[in-house]
C-alpha cells in the first residue's frame, strides 16, 4: 500500500509541475513557483505528520509522492530543517553547502565542456 501511495502522489505531483510550466510558458518561473509552493506544502505536511495530525498514508501520498515529484527543493528544505531540529548544525550547514555548490559546479562544468 505504501508504494501505491507514493506512486499515485508522484504521478499527480509530476503532472502538476509540468502543467505549471506549460500554463506560464516560462520554465524558470514555473520551476521557481513549484519549488516555493512545494516547500510551503511540505513544511505544513511535515509539521502535521510530526504532530500526528495526518496519518502515514497521507504523508506518503502528499509528502513523499506528490511533493517529491512536484519539487526536489522542498525535500532539501525539509531535510535541512530536520537536521536543525535535531541540533545537528554542522550537518545542516554541510548539507546546505554541498547541496547547492556541487550541483551548480557540475552544471557549470558540463556547460563549459559542451
């Protein structure tokens, strides 16, 4: 049942993200809107799941499936906050640094050699 919840949520999340980009006819703005709205949604879902307001299947469907497909930035924000809540500030800082710098350097490198 867990896999089905994640898969169904992922299907809907990916369709929503694609639809935003199509409707706005601007990929970067669509991505930014998806990242921002997905981060906000995941923050609410994380808080509700943490406080046991929503059940595991709702979390799997919306938090993992939908938000995971809708945006990866929301997951980054959620994982960073989790480190901070656990008072693992060094891990949070390292995660932020490497999550932002390595992909940017990789993209820069790929563009520079192609």
